[in-house]
């Protein structure tokens, strides 16, 4: 009896100690799905077959979003705003598919995308012991970091050679675990359908991250292999009715990045230095594109996709920063860390092994603010051509090294995907490239000073506009064949090239490498070693009840379709076509609340009571755009595309249902209604509904 009582008391103590499980919190990996929470909260017990089918029906897009197969013939669904990069690349001055939409009425009309890759997670394997064991006992943090990375490269190469699959070793729990993810990769992706941007992004930036919402943010691609549509048994069927209020739903996608397991020292850096610096970088890039877009309609078209993405990122960052600046919310993170450290202090073996990890990170981060601006601005990345030039210079140097000694992005398992991007036939707009590069070099000069090594190497005493004009006007990197010749020619071809943009990339490369080496030695290697110890301490205290931070890899989130209370107002769980037309009329259809002509003329044809968007409580973030929202029968009930503004701090902590945090999705019924009544796309709607297959 005493033993039983002792066990009960110990369990109660651990429950009090563990971080409070906040309702529908978590972006869970497929190896550790939240089965206990599903059973207790929703009486849902999926089989392993259910989980495997859901994983294999979900995809990752290299454009930075998620998607899913929705027919056995390789039909893939995602958001219009995820597809907009590809829509822009296949558009011309005469045919603007972002603005006017696109629909292929036959398979022959489906348009091949220039550089889109999708990945399907086929299998996964725990390689933690092998990676962690590669670090020698007496190695410094920097040496241990290199030893782990070398082992990761070896694992990836072995797996790729054995299976032919893209093989990535993924770091979870800040180094507490390492998993080998094997992906089936597809690169023949063809555009099937996308609505006009105005209906996909109705309300523009004013309505972005708000709710109620009226965005028909969907798009369809088809995946081909050997010049034929793939056949797959793993796809999501379509729900006939969509979700009911209070219904349990699951979102499957690839959330990009969260920082919920950071130490307080790391969070303070983000709050005081990292986020303000990121805001400067994004704002300067956005402003440069805005100035370029003001030159004319065609310039505005060219800039639109990147400009919209930056606007979205900036608005999201504002919300994230406001969360960190909130003393009450930040105190929650400080309290979590204090409780964990207190428990470690009560256990001598844990104290001895792990306690110093937090101070190691804090010490490392003291030196980062003085170097952070140099790291942020020592790049040509804002310019697409500048990125190509730098990557070609880097490619030549890195591929000459053994695989285990290369930069991560140049390891063998990633070269094919990198070459797909570098050799993309997507159009290049030299006038825009010159404007972007000139503005970036000017911002770097203003921020770092004229005597900064990067500024000196890039400008060589000349004005930013002069350097940008010479580099872009005379470069041959707009020609894919020229890029291919440089890649094939290796280091000697790159070194001998007199191309001015390649020469610019060569001049700044030593400074970039110096700063990257500093960051690896003083920050990343410390984070890796200390992060592993912190993760082991968490496992010792909490077990696996804590999920890892997001890493743009497949995750499962869950929740309920649920409205919320905002101040003294109740916000409904769904909107309808009625609300769309009323909101447009309320603003006299002035931009950005104007409707495409198709939607004005088609109003009499639609059932205005059809649900349009809805909100739900699942834990999502950027990267989840395009995630399928499914019911317990694995049927599509919605398509995730956004969050409301209350949820924006969720990069650092989950904003639960009582605080009004919600994900926003397109209702499945809205997609079918629009396809049939607005776009004369009955054939596509039939494919979604499983008819004629």
C-alpha cells in the first residue's frame, strides 16, 4: 500500500511539474503522434494504417508550403498564395495568371512548372545514437558539432545510395534526437487550376491575419512521373458536408519554424536583437520592391509575388514581437525554465550533467549582437541573380570537398534539388534585379558603414547603384546554359569567369565564409552541444510529453472547429458567400474589397448560404499554408491558409482556444461551389468528389 501511495504521489508531482498541456497544443511528429490526447479529449483512436495513409497523402512543396493528394491521379491541392510563385513564373506581360487565374480544361493544357519540387515522407528512422555517438568524449563544442554533421552526411548518403530516395537527417529537440527522413521526390509538377488573386486574397493586407475572413485561397497541381500522371492509393477523399461546429479535425503539414524550446537567454536575444534586425531586413526589401512596382503596371506584376510574401512575413513578425514584449507572456517562459532548473537542482546526477547548458548558451549569446548585423547583411540573397551567383561560387568550392566536410546545403543528398533551382528557366527581370541589388547594397552600407569588409569588397569605393548596374546589365547568368556551363566547369571555370555578377559574388565570398565560420564556432556549435543536454534533461524530467519545435518537416496538429469571443463580441466559426458579397458592398467594392468580374456576374448562380471560411483550434504556423484539414474519416473538410491575429505569438508558445487563437481554413464546400458555379470547372469538381474515376 505504501508503494502504491508513493507512486501516486510521484505521479501527481510530475503532473504539477510538467509544462501545462494547453488544450489542442502541439505540432507532433509521426513517430510520436498525440494518441493519448486524442483518446482522452476526443475519443479518437486512429490505427497505424490511418496514420500511414494520412502521411503518404500529404506533401511538402519546396516553395515553402504544404499540400495533399486529393485524387488517385496525382491531383494535388494547396493554397493560391503558395502556388503564386509558380503562377508568377509561368505568367507573362500578356498573360497574368496570378491576377486572372488559370484553369486547364484538359490534361494537355496542364502547364509544367519551371522549378517546383514536392516531397512525400515515405519512411523515417531514429538515428540519434549514431549521430550523438559520433562526437568524441573530449571534443570541443566546435569539434563535436563537425563530427555530428559529418556523420549526418554519411547517413544521408548511405540511405540515398541504398534507396534512391531523398534522405535528410532532421534535428529535433535542439539536438536531443536525430531522425532520418526518406522522401519520394517529384519534379514534374503541372498547374491545373488557381482562382484570381483578388478572390484568393480578398481584403488584401487589411484582412490578412484577421477573422471573419472571405478568401478562396486554393490551387491545384498535378504530379507527373515519366510524363504521365502518377497513380496513388494514398489520397484524401472529399467530405460531402464539410465540418460542423465543435467537430474534431486534424491538419497535416510542414510547419516552418517555432522557437518554443529556446532558453530565456535565446528568447531575450530574439526580442531585443534578432527580431528588430529581421524587421529591418524584410522592410528594406519590401520597400525596394514597392519603389520598383511604382514604375508601372508591368513592374508591379513582376514584383507582386515576392512583395506579398514579404508583407505577410512582416505582419506576422509584428505579432510575434508583440508576444515577446508582453511581460505576462514572457514571464510564462521564465517560469517554465525556473521550474525545470529547480527540478534538475534537486537531482544531483542531473545537476552535474545538465545544469551548465543554460549558462553556456547565455555566455555564447553575449557576443552575438555585435556580429549579428554583419551576418544578416553579408549576402547577395535579396537578388535572385545574386543568389544564383553566390550559390554557383559556393557550389564549385563545396563540391570539391569530401561530402562530410561541406556546408549542409551542398551535401550530396541535396545537390539535385539545388540544381533544379539554379537551372530554373523561370523568367528573370533584369530591371527589377538591378533595383533590388542596388537598394540592398545601399542598406548594407548604411547599416554596416563604409569600412565594413563586405561593403568594401562589394562596392570597391563605388556607389551601390553603379555596382548593381554593372553587375546586372552585363551578367550572362540570365542564360540557363551559361549557369550550367559554370556548374559543370567547376572551380576553375568559376575562378576564370569575367562575368561581373560572378566576380561580385567571388569578392564577397571570403567575408561570408569568415562570418559563417564564426557563427558555427561561437553560436551554432554551442547551441548544438548545450541543446542536446537540455533536451536530455527535459526527457529525464518530462519524458516525451513535450513535442519538438517545427522544422519544415511533416507534423500533425489537431483541434476543434470553433468560434471565439473577442472582447464583448462573439465571432462565428464560419463565414458564407453572403458575407463575402456584403463585405464587398460595404466598402463600395473599392480595392482591396473589390470582386473579380466573374464573381460579380456569377452571384445569381451560387448558393449564398454556402460556408466560405472557418476557424479551428489546431496548432499551426507558417509552412502549414496548404495543409489539408481532415476529419476522423480522413476526408477533406477544409484547406488551411492563415491564422488570426491573436495567434501570431505562437512561434514562441501556443495561443490556446480560451485566448482566441485560431487557424483559418477554406471550407471544402466553398471550393466545390466555386468550381461548379463560378469557374465552369465541373470536371475538376467531379474528380475531387470521386466521380468518373
